[in-house]
């Protein structure tokens, strides 16, 4: 009896082992559906309050153009600017007796084909110090045909407070090209704007304060309460409870070190924290000017029926010549005869199945066979009917 019982237990354990082996092979054959959480660095989600760029602007002259400058008869400010600059350099363009009329006549008689008035723009980054180089963008202000090959003369760049923060000067790089002859013209890209790499030197810095009384603030790029809570939890887990406090859906207050050296180390560790942001809201962007439609992965559709017919009007105009009779002393008359054709395609109802993901939504919309311009109207009607689960934004 004992032997029989032992053999019976052995056979049962062998069957269990074989069953476990079959189960393991079946699990190995199944596709892996585990998704890895996508996390982003904190520096890509927030900005430090107080750390910002400051726009700069200036007015100057570009010289050295190959006959493609401003037409001074239509842009008198170019001539006036050049005259003021030459006067500051001790050069007088009026050789006659001093007088307002003679000065105006001499200015109007100047024909400058190699000079163009331009606006110079740049961005002064945070913590910029005097002596650092900035990239500047130079744009034509008058009617210059091209700025290619021009040189920007010394131009002061001012901030919103009217103070000079940088000085710009240098040779421009224009990415476009063009040629014209006998009324024909060929142009590639834009010729009325150029860029100077490192063309401005910082002369004055802007004080930047990121910490006040041991606290600093982070501003989220996109307002979201869920993402704000996740960032706050990640900071407190890394640096201790109470380090971060969410003030609202966009602003987070931090308890930061007061020592500047420790602040740098604290911010370096802070910006490299990995945070998984919340899923974005479902949104569809419609560009009415270009007909572009962009939607994110959260957009879903409910089952609905859509009927949309295209309406086209064709106007065809042909000249008709009317000849007078012989010896009637009449005149030949040319008249216009127009033919108008109105065509409307059939707009039968088509079923649009519900889509749970972006691929299904795109497939359902493509099944309608509508153009992007028609899809704008269809999407708006779907939104009004409650079949489109997304926010519509027209830009």
C-alpha cells in the first residue's frame, strides 16, 4: 500500500511538472504588452521664474550692396540717416552756403543704390555678461531688392527701457538668391533679411534674481493640475518633504538654498529629475489659411452618419465677334459671352465608425473622401453633434 501510494504521488507530481512546463511555453509565446512609462526631464516641462530672455531692437544702415539698396526717392529716411551719420563723422554732404533749402536740395539729389535702412533685432539671454556675443537678425525697412553681400554698420540695440544693451556690426549672411533681366525674375527664399552670427557684443547685463528669501518658483509650460502634482511629488521624493509646494495648476514654489554655489548644484539636480507628465487633452488644430489639420493621439470619435456634397461653380467666358453687313458702314464689335455651370456632387449618408485611437480616427475620416477644406466643416459639425471627443482650435 505504501509503495502504491508512493507511485501515485510520483505520477501526480510528474503530471504537474509537465503542466507547468506547457504553461510556461504558452506564456513565452504570448506577445509582451507591457508598456514602458514615458518620462521627461523636468527642464523640458517647466521654466524657472525670473530666468528669461529680453528682446532688443535697433535701427541701422547696411552698406556695400550691389545696386540693390533703397530707392531714396521713396525712402527719404535712408538718406536722412546716412546724412546724420556722415555729419557725426565730420563729413558734410552740403558744399554750398549754410541754409535749410540748400541742405534739403542736396539730400534729395543723393542717389544711393548701395545703402539700405534696416531694423536689427536680437535676444539678450539671462545671465548674459558684457563682452559676450549675440546673434542678430537684420531685416530691410525700405524697398531694397536684396541685402545679399551687405555690411551692417555700428548699430546700438536697445531694450524696452530705452537703454543700450548691445552693439551690432558685421557682414550678413543671406540664404536666398535671385536674378532678374528684361522683366523676368527668379528668386529663391527671402532676400530682404539676413543674419549675423555673433554680430552683437553685450555692453550691459540685466540683473537676474531667481531666489527671494530662500524660495524660488517654477512655471509649467502648459497648465495642468495633474502634471503639477506629479512634479511636486517627484521633487519632494528627491529632496525631502516640503521642498516643493504647488500654488496652482501652473506655479510650484520651491524651498531653495541661499548659498549661490549650492543653488547651482540644487538646480542642476532638479532639472534632471524624470517626471511622467499627464496625458494631454484631446485637441484638433485647424489652420483656416493653409487647410492643415493636426490632431493628437487622445482624439476619439463616436459612431455617426455624415453626408457632405461638394458644390462647384464654373464660369466660362468666350469673346464673340459681331461683323456688320456689307456696305452698312457698321463697325466690328467684340462681345463677351459667358456660360455658367453649377455642379453639386451627391452627398449620400456615410457611416463613420467609432474610433478608439488616432489610427482609427484617421481611417474613418479618410473613408469620407473629403478634402482638408471639407474636413474642417465636417469636424466642426461632428463637434457640434457630440461625435468628436476633442477640443477644436482654429489658428
